[in-house]
């Protein structure tokens, strides 16, 4: 039977030892690392089910940066992270501002209460199990539809992307299991075609037109400003999942150059100074919805 595996990342030997003892006694397999770099290497090699990571190790925000690296890695981003923090807890909202990695599912205060830690791990594992079961059923249905058809792997991946809007890591695992194809082969196909997305697209799609008219009227400056404000690169989503940024060629309304669109809304004759206000509207709406 599969024993759920927990990776502990902390530079405090006492914490590692005590927490490992607690979790082992509950039947978990435990792996340990003493800093973010070593922790990420173990994420890659050990594929833990949950990561428990200290906020401050070699430097103040190493735990957040480690969670972000896990999130940005296509093969690891579904693994939930529990951030534990003693110092700087009151600064966490500021440290997270626009920047909370989606992979951070809980924040617990040190010294940890054993029951709270166990309850949180159990809840995250239950959420993952439920998510995995639903996803496995969806993937099996799509695999059956294309089974035996030449080029079926690509067709299945197309279907999965259509369904989820990207190809989740867990879906790749399921295809590998059901089709008995190595995971490496699936990622070979996924990374060969630009079409496939390995991360969940942002809630709002920003398209910056780089067609000739827009380019000449200042689109590169608009793009730089958006990237600066959102701290995001082209073809990527912001870490909070709110925006996805892409560059397109001529949106067909050159008279309005420079043009950006956000979802279905066209913003024409945009000035660099207006970018902050335009984005702020969407952020505000999102805060109202999630408040
Ligand atoms: S070049 Fe941007 S809309 Fe045509």
C-alpha cells in the first residue's frame, strides 16, 4: 500500500527530527532537506505528496521562493506546500502581496501544534485524492475515445487541454499509467509543440498587439509596463493566477493602435500611464469577488 510521503524542509535540525518522528509514527514516509535548493532537488527525485517548508532559512523568504520554484516546475506544481513560520509571520501578507504561490495551501505558526499539522496534512491529502480520482475518470474517458487510433497520444493531449485549458501534471501521470507510456515520452510531446500549455491559464487573458501599427505607436513600452507591474513574462500567468500575458499580431483594429485586449474588452490608443489603472480595475473586481 502506498504510504503518503511528506518532505520536510527546514534548517533547524531539532524541528526536522521532532516532526519526522511525529509523522513516521503516523505512518507517513518522511524525507528531509535543510534548505530550499536541497528541498527542490528532493521534490524532483522523491515526488512527495505534501511539502512542509519553513519560511525563513538561509534568508527571510526562502520558503516562499522554494514554493514558487515548485509551482513553476511543470513536473512538480501540483504538490501542495504547507508554509511554517515563526518570525516574520505578521509580515506575511506583505511578503505575499500579488505574489503568493498557488502551491502554498496553508500557513502554520511555529511552534507547530502536532494535531494541527496532522489535520492539515490529512486534509490536503484528501483534497488531492478527490481531485485525482475525478481527474483519473476524465482521463480514462478521453483515452478510451482515442485508444488504438494512430497518433492517439497527441489527440488525447489535445482533448485534455480542451477540457482543462492546459495539461495538468496529474493528467500526464494518468495517461502514462493508462496507456503504459513513459512519462518522459509524454513530456517530450508536450514540450515539442508550442500549442500545449503546462500551467493553468490566468483568469484574465491580456493580449498585447505587436502588429506594425501598434509596434510603431508604442506597444513595446506597454508590454514592458505590464510585465513590470505584474512581474510576469510573455506566455506565462501571474503567480496568483489572475492574469495570463500573451503577445499577438494585429487584432484588426489598427486605427486604435496601440491596442491591448483583456478577455473580450478592447483597450485602444493606450498610453503607458494608463496601464496601471486598467489592470487595477481587474484586481479590484477580483478582490470584491473573493472578499
Ligand atoms: S497592428 Fe495592432 S491592431 Fe493592427
